[in-house]
């Protein structure tokens, strides 16, 4: 291949990706009928109902504090500022994107709602505020799955993409009761009441979880997460009380998340929603605790929190349509499912998800809509989506409702996964996704944001300034060993970095003899060049070559010595 062909091939790939992205986007935007439609339910214009809608939105916004504490507590101390900042900026960028065009798309393509032009009615403004909080939740989910290696700029671009395109399109399909094609499945195809999702198991959590899955897969695992033999290394959370407190805050906010979807005060369904929400949360937490107790001989704190959140995610779709007993079953199943899913994502798929967002939101969001299709009892939802009678599931004599839920689930995957994949590929090509390895090893707080998360020492005292002065180059070499460089060829740089990182981790087996022969003399690494001071160059070269040959699995690896100038 000539030198000029590589850029052309990259340009062709980028152009094809853009065509696929635009085609999927055009399909998503053009499929629904164009016309005026309600926005996710009609809000009463009376003062008390508007106040209830706004109060519920305030509670959902407070969930952002829970997400920030949960994710920040679960990352390492060198990345706390970066993780916390993402949870603030996702709200800022997402709000502006939703205001620009996201709300207009979700409302049934009411273009007069672009930028909330004119003087919208109070009910429209209240609905904008409430559904903005839903969108913000979906946009926040991938920040946990991609934490500790996601560059800040592409993250900001993603927040705009989620708020302006990805979330509003699917929300319109489900919550536009007059024109959303998934909502109208009951009228157009006779499938129950169409795809029903009371408060967002699919609209919010599957959309966010699907984007998290694609993003975590493309960005790759954190350095040191997986060893060269495929086994995982634990990268412990830096603050367990912080993420447990975050889980409790999320639980509190979830009452506004679910009961607020009724958009009315005093509605008979509100009490059922609140009770089902707390029952599913409790059942999920208890089931996860019990299962890890049996599996590991003691309960696990992180799975205790994720079990509670999984129960909340799973009940979100059907909290108005199932009896309390069914809510307990749904939550308990979610508590078990989140553990199996987390272990599968990490050990089988080799996807690094620091907070378990893919399993909590994506997998249990899917379980939530299917559970509605199974357990809905037929006492609520008369006339929903233009279909008379209550919403009833398979166990109450209506298998078509389960079919509608399955179609909505499939449509979610077919929309979110490919569109997000192309978006991330284009973003990766244009601005990149992941920080450099040296930045990741140092931590993202200072290189990305210029701020350390915790100031442990008081800079006012002079002894601290001198004790922690920046290191300076030595005026005399530490030893009189010969300086030389070894260049490694025949192995992909990412594979080489992973092998070297794996060998640098503390494990349950002693380091290889080749590693021990190399490591004491190494000073710096730059791409495929290793610089050494001391040691016999030929011995070091041979050991380094064998070290990488072991992990390259068949690829011929060659190392050659470059003498220092």
C-alpha cells in the first residue's frame, strides 16, 4: 500500500460512517407522522398540578447529586474532580441541547417549540422542565461506564448529541400518544395498549444503558483492568461511604421520578406508584445482598447499592400497572439479574464498566418493560394510547401487551446501538475519545481540568512546600550504568501497552523472570521505545523480546538495541 492510500481509506471510512449515521438519523426523525401532539401526557393547567409537576422535577434533579456521588465514590482518587465535573457539565450541555431542539422533537415535532420561542403556556414550560430532568438522567448514565479514561471534549459533544437527537427521537416514539409509532401499536396492530413505559425503563434507562455499552466497548478498559491472560484486576473504589450515600439519594429522588410521571396531584395511581417503587427497591437490595452472601460468603457493598438501583430501574416502566406483590418479584429478579449481568459484561465480554451502569440501567431497563408485559393487572390505564380498557399483561390474559413491549425493546436497541456506534466512531476520528496512557496513569484531574480532587496537605505551612517540592533532574547520574534504548517491533502498540501494564500490576503470582531481568534498569517508555540505564544490553533485549512474545500469541516480535547518542 502506498503512503497516500492510508488517509484516503480513513476518509472513505469516515464518509461511509457519516452516511450510515445520517440515514439512521433521517429514519428516526422522519418515521413518525408530523403534526401537533401531546408531550408525554397532558398536564393540567391548574396551579396545583403545575406545582406538583415542578416539585417532582426538583426531586429528579436532586438525583444528579446521587449520580455524582455514586460515580465519584466508585472511581479512584486521582479522577474524582473529572468524574464530578462530568456530572455537572452533562446537565449544562444537555439542558441547552434539549432547549434548542430536543424538546420540540420529543413533543411530536412541534417546531414552534424550538428554543421555546414566543411565550409558551405554563403547562408547556412545566412539561419541558420535567422531561428535561428525564433526559438528563439518560445522558448521565454513560459517564459512569466510561469513567477514568473519557476525554472531556468528546464527553461534552456526547451530552449535546444525547439531548438533541438520541433521547428525544425514542421518547417521541413511546410518549407521543397521538403520533408515536410505538405508542400506537395498540391501534395500528392490535397489540395491547402499544408499547407502554410509565416512567422510563426503556425511554430513559435503556437509552442511557445502550449508549454506555457502546461507549465502554469502543473506549476500551482502564489500564491495568485486565491481565494478559484475560483475568480481571480489581480497581477499588476510593470512597465507599460516598457511593452508598449517593445510592440513597438516588432512591429518594426516584419517588419524584416515578410518581411525577402521573403529572397530577391526588390521582389514585400515585399511591400505588410510590409503594411499588419502594418495594421493588427493597427487594432488589435484599436479593443482591443475599445472593452475594451465598456466592462470596459475605454481602458486597457495591452490589447492595446496585441491587437497589436495579430494582428501581426495573419497576419504573410498570409501577402504575402492577400489584405490590408483582413489584417485589420484579425487584428481586432485578437484584439477581444485575449481579449476573455485571459479571458477564466484565468476565465474558471484557468490557470495563466501573460503576455497573450497563447492567443496572440497560439490562434491567429491558427487564422492566418485559415485566410490565407479564405482570400488568388491567386495573389502570383505561384509554391509554387510544385503546379502551386497562393495561393487562400475559399473566392477566393479554399476551399481545408482552409483544408490544418486546417490539419497543427491539426498536430501542436498533435505534440506540447503531446510531451511538456511528456517533462515537465519528467523534473518535475527529477529536478522539480516550486520554493518552500517561494521562490516565497520572489521573485525569490535573491534565484535563488542572485541579486536584483532595488537598491533603495545607500549603500555608512552609515545611509542606519543601517536603512536596516538584522533582528535578539529578545533577549526577544515579549510577554509572550504560544508557541505551531498545525498540520493539512486530506488535500493536495497544497490545504492547496492555502486556506491560499487566506485568506491572501486583498479582497472586510472582513476576516472570524476563520481567525481573528488565524492570530494574528501565527509566522511561515512549511508544515502542524502552530506555534503560545499566544492565547488559543484549540480555535486556532478549528478555524484553521474550516478555512481549509471550503475550503476543504468535506474532513475531523483534527487539533491537539503539545505542544512546
